[in-house]
């Protein structure tokens, strides 16, 4: 049975789908999906797993009052207050996490990290290939606006910070396999979107926290990321993905787990058969979801534990036809408006 929406919601879903088609990317949108316009929201995915949405990104609380962990840290220092308040409402005041775990170190996942560490004085864990971007050792390669897909990619991504970020605090290594302090949870290497990207999976109830290896909304669309948060299984955010072959392998690794519930760095939690079918579609047909062009499409960036060792040259920038299209649309609207005004004036004289 398809969900029923208000007229406003139906219009937004239609517009979101239309914009997805205009980006020339196959759609994995679900017919039962609902838009969600809240800027912040706390969702309970399991008895001991919570997702906190902060604007266009998510952080996760795992555990119980006696022992809990934070995964990722928002997109800006100001997010720290909301994270601390929410943690207090779930786990009690003056009860810091055992540790902060990072899926990766892009700016929108570490924004409040230093503020939280200064307040809580707890360990930070990340994959060794992510550590250079946390200790001031290196910057990520530039974003890739040439991939297209929407305004977040073409326009805004070129202004996103890539580091270097300097956390004046030691970072401990996350290794693939069981994470001892969180019984039942496995760390899954899922590189491609970033060199040391990891996801977290709990087999007993099929909960997968995918980070940005794949996400549950169209983060490349400003309309989706800023307004609707319409759920769909979606490729990793293309503007920051710098090795598409590894990204494909990671999606297939995560899909092979056959998760029952998924949540990602961007979007709403999703579960059930429609989600599983959409994830299978993304994994099986991932090559169809790779951008047709882009800086890292033909040649990936190459990394080691010190940072980038090879970055492909820039490619053609799509911002110019975008600006031309906006200028043309403005001109057409202006001419139509003038024509209609003259027509109306002529009718009144007659």
C-alpha cells in the first residue's frame, strides 16, 4: 500500500523526483518514502541505537546509560551543544561516552569533534588512513563539482573545507573486525568515499550504520538535503568520492550483509524489504550510478597513511553552463513577463 501524503508533500516528492531525473542518475527512490522537513530529529533504530539528525548530517548514539558510544560529530562546532543535550536526555547528565568513533574525517562528520573531546575527555577512534586529516598532517583532495547531480555538487561543494583539521588530541586506530568495547558490533572497511572510510554492523539484529559508503537521501541535491530529506538508497555523495571502484566494492560488501535496518551519514533510517531491494539494485548496478564525468571518475586519488600521494588533474567545470542556464531562464522569464504586461495593457485599451 502506498503512503498517502498531503498536497504539499506530493508536490515536493514530484519535484524531488523530477530534479533527480534532470541529474541523469538512475533512481532508487522508494514509493513508500515520506519527506521529513525537520532540521533536527532523534530516531530510535533499536533499543540501544539512536540517530540524531543535525541539519543535513547525522550522528549516532549506541549503548545504554551504563556504557555508550558516539559515532561521528556533526558539521560545525556549534553542533556540540545539541549533541551534549541530546546525549544527556538519552543517557543522563554528566555521563560522557566511552569513546567517539568516526566513519571518516570529512568536515561534516568532525565539525564538533574538538569541542566534544574538550568537554568529555574521551578517546577518539578512526581508521589509520583518516588520521592525517585529523592531526593536521594533510588535507583531503579538492571536492569534484564536475560530477554534477545537483546544486550541492555543482555549486556548493567547491566551498566545502577539506582541511587540514587539527585535533590536539591523540587518535586511536580503528581496525576491521569486532570492536571489543562495543560487543556485537563489527567495524567494516568501506573505502572509496574517503580512503579510510568505515561502517558499523551488528549481526544479531541486522543494524548497519553505513556512514557515507551509501546514504539514504540525495545529498547532491540542495532541495533534498536542505528541505525534504526524502528517503532513498543513494550512491555516496559524489562530490567527495575520490575512488569509484573502491566505492563500488564497498557498497557490494555492505549489501552482502543483507542488513535489516540501515542508517547513514545523511538521510532518514530505513528498513524492510523495499530498502533491501533498493540496496541490492544499487550494488548490482553500481556502474550505472557512477558519474559520467568528474575529476576522480577515470583516475582515482591515491592515498597512504601520510595523506594523498596522487591527485588527478582538474576536468571541465560545469558551473559555466549552469550560470548560463540561469541567465537564460532569467531572460526568458523577463521577456515573457514584459510580453504579458503589454498584452494586458492592449486588452484594457480595447
